[in-house]
């Protein structure tokens, strides 16, 4: 193994981590600073965390009879899910090792959390055009009977939404085997669809989101919604006080000003549309459809293009070694209008 590496971005146009590129307006920066300065940092977090839970439930439109759990980013929630499901082999489970299943390429933390908690991980390759392989997914579910199946909606790094009918078949198959399905909606602010209106149909489906893409990547706040009985079980392995008073108050402040972040998301979606058109005109470049704040493109030589862009002070993500399906692919975050102009110029000169 190796530690999670963060690319050095000093002096660069940073388009490698799917962050919202817009900062808080100056007046809100002042207001937030005053609010955070008044917090009792000498005390452990208190019931204010429950205020945030209720605010997020209202914001997301959580169904009746469901509950919500907070994490230090969705990364922590993924780790806690693995911890909660890391049941040792026994007569009760047919001496089967608990496992996690997910389509690949996908978010690296699904596999890493399984590995660190001693669960098996089964990655099922997507099709060549990054769609779910229905037959392969159903066969893997039947064979491995995973404790957790992750479906990112939309997916990272491919940025696409998958077919809803196939998703439902997978959810039903996992339920019949006694497993959980986690719908990961990290990129929901930029997506044309959400699973939230279908969540109440099932008793074994959890929906996970983060405020990182909303615009608070530095705050580290993820949340997960599910039937009350399920959330109560997973909550047993959550560390005490896992959400700091600073995380909590920043998130509450952002939700009170959610119209600012909604306007930012709308601008990012407009910039995404512009980039899709511009990238499609570049010779030798294939850009894939996106419902996220990132774009996946295939170039003749990903390493050459990545290095050329970095020399021109534009940092993107070279995902070409993540999975064979991503050969010669780069992932670009949608930035501000100025950042996107600089990115396009650097890309043209680096192909």
C-alpha cells in the first residue's frame, strides 16, 4: 500500500480534485468568521450537531421514517460502513468472508476501506462506454453475496449516470441476498437526477452525500440517510464527537445561505456545457458525457499531455493507470471561466 497522495498545487490552476472553485463572497466570509470566533472551542460538541442533522434532512428531502448520520467527509462514512459490516466468518453466515462489491473504475475508497477492515473487495468492470454491465453485476452479487454494494450516482471518475432500470435490478438482487446498497451521490449538486425520491421503496438502501462538492471541501462533512434501524446499527461504530464544532457551524451557515451555493453550482454546470463543446472540437480528443463537476477525456498520450499541462501551470488528474478501461484518460475539474480558458489553452498546447 501507499498513503493517499495529494499533488502539489502551489502556483497552479488546480483542476484535479473536483472542488467547487468559488469562494464565499467577502461579506459572508466576515459573517462566518465572527460566528466561528464566538464558538466555545474549549467544550466538546453538543446538541448543535443534531441541529445540523435536521437541517440536512430538510435540505435533502429525507423520507419519513429515515434517519441521518454525519461523518468527517464521506470517506469516514465509507470506513464506518466497512467496520460495521466486518463480521467474521461463522456458521451463521456460512463461513463466508464479508465483502464489498462495486463497479470499476470507481471511487478508490470503496476498495481501500474493505481492505483495511479485512473485507473482501470485488470490482466488476464497467462496459467499454462506462455503463453498468448488468449480467456481470448480477452474477457477482449471486456469487459473492456482498455485505455492501456501492453505486456512485454519478460515478467518479467517469462522471456519468447509469441506467435506472439496471440500478433497480441490482438493488433487488442485493436485497434478496441480504446485503446493503449505498447510493453515493457526492456530485448531486451538478447532476440531473437523484435517487432521493426512490429511497423509501427499499429497506436496505442507504444514500450518501457530501458537502465537499457543494462548496465546503475544506470543512469535511459527509452525511448518510437510511432507514432508522439501519442508521442506528451503523451509528454504534461511529467515534464520539466525530464532527467538530467548526465543521458543524460552517455547514449550518452554508445551509442558511444555500442560494449562494446553488448559484455557484448553476455557473459550474454552464461552464461544463461550454467545456463539453470546446473539448469535442479538439482533434484526437474524446470527451465523455458528464453529470458531475468533472470531465473525463481520452487523449492520444495521457502522460505527455498531463506533463505538458503541468509545465503550463495547470494541474489535472491523470487517471490512465487506475484501470485498463481508462487508458490514456485525464479527469478535469470544471473551474471558473478564467480557469477553464487557461486549461483549454494548456491542453491544446500539450496534446
